[in-house]
């Protein structure tokens, strides 16, 4: 009965997340309504050509050269000089805007938004950033929860978490630790708990922000701002999940699903990975894994809680730090449909220079 009750409560999380994503999608910039624009990421070039001939796609101005991995078997690389053919009118405009922004950045003219240098005075910088924060948080939140790959990854993870809960691993892990099996001493568990505390991550974000502003180091300052945005969105998402599921942890405390310590640890690690590479990312991901294990060993969470929290932190951190594109180990996670077999799933796509 306990498992059934938890399943019913946690199903509310999926309904809440779906409703929120639809609401955010309504606020996002409208995309093309054509069938080609809807199916473009998931069909082969042959099928795309057929749909273009049916719809009479208009020719657009020349844009930067783009590369995409087609869904044909075996996979091939297709090249086009027309960004509209690959992304559609709306996405083409966005891509051109990003290219212009990159040019402005390289010439020393910072585009509006997050990419701005710190001002000489700390309080002047803080006032400006606090004023800009609501708008930036809104854009980052829309980027996280209106991205199709993000929703597919989060939805698949949620389904996996429910399967873990229903098929027994949750209870097996709980019983294992309840039987007296302990890997870490109390001191180590306290240390990992403190390392995974969202308050610790916010403090580190503040340190990066302060050091970057005081030294006028734009990268350090930018990483601090990005950490704040990712951690705030992650915290709000975690609390929304806890209130929607209203579930108790193995030790009887309220707020099991998802794990806040785990999600915050992986969001922090994802931002640092994008900023400083694997030398920073890999140790922090490992630390996030230890935090998740400590949550299980201390009876603070079920296995399904830390699985959902870890993936949610990864998605939020990488999306916010990756300029609204979720990348994992240098590649993108995209929906995939094989036009020959009809099979579907997720694909990891990277680009070679």
C-alpha cells in the first residue's frame, strides 16, 4: 500500500511538470507551425526533401554553414549553407542572432543579457545584476522546460524513477541500509551532507561572483552569475516536486522526491564542468555521486529520489551554463527516429571540426 500511495502522489509531479512546460511554451517565442519544422530533428534528409517539395518552403538569405547528423542508416553528415533548411525560419533567425552576438563579443562589444562585464564598483554591479536577474531567470527557466530534448530526458528519468519504486529496488536499498550496513563513519556522512547542501553551493556561487567582480575577471564573475541562476531554478524545481509529491523519506522526514542535495550537487558540477572542463567537472560529479550515496545511507532518501535529483541537476546546470542548449560531454541529447525501422529513442550527437 505504501508503494501504491507513493506512486499516486508522485504522479502528480509529472502532471505538474507537464502543465508548467506547456505554460512556459506558450510564453516562449512561437516556432514554425509547419509539419517540416515539427519533424525536422527526427527525420531523414530524404523525408525532409519530400516535405519541402510538398510545402513549398521559401528560400532564405545565406547564413553560416551548419552540420547535422542525419537519421539515415548508417549515420551520415549532411552539410547545408542555409540555416533555414536545418532549423526553420524562427531557429534560423535565432542562430543568426547568436552568430552576431559572438561577433560582438569578440570585438569587445558585449551583447545585452548575462554576458556583461562587472562594473568597477561592487554595489553598482550588484544593483545592476539584481535588476536584470528576474528577466534572466525567466529566460533560463523557459530554456530548461520548453526544450524537447530536456523534456524527453526528464520524462524518461521520471518513468525510470517510478519503475525503480514499483519494482522493488527502492525497498531493497532501504532495507540494506536499515539492516546496519554502513560504508562511511558519522563524520564522513556529515561532511558529504555539508558538501551537498544547497546552502554550500550558493555560498560558493557568491564567492565566485565576489572574486570575479573584485578582480574584474569576467569569466569568474560570469560563472558566479550562472551558478546563481542554475541553483535558483534547481531549488525551485526541487521544491515544486516535493510539494507536488508530498512524500516522506525512509527516516520519516517530509520532502523525499526529488533529492535536493543530489540535484543541487549535480547542477553545481554541471556549471563548473561547462566553465572549466573535465578537470573540474569529473571530481565534482564524483562528489555528487558520494552525496547521493550518503543520502541513501543516512535514510534521507530512496534510490528513486536521488536518481531523479541527479538527472534534473544535470539538465538544469548544463542548459543554463550552455547558453540554453543541453550538452553532455561535448555532445547534444536529441530525440531520434529511424525512418527505416520506426524505432525511436535518444541520440548523443557531437560535432567534429
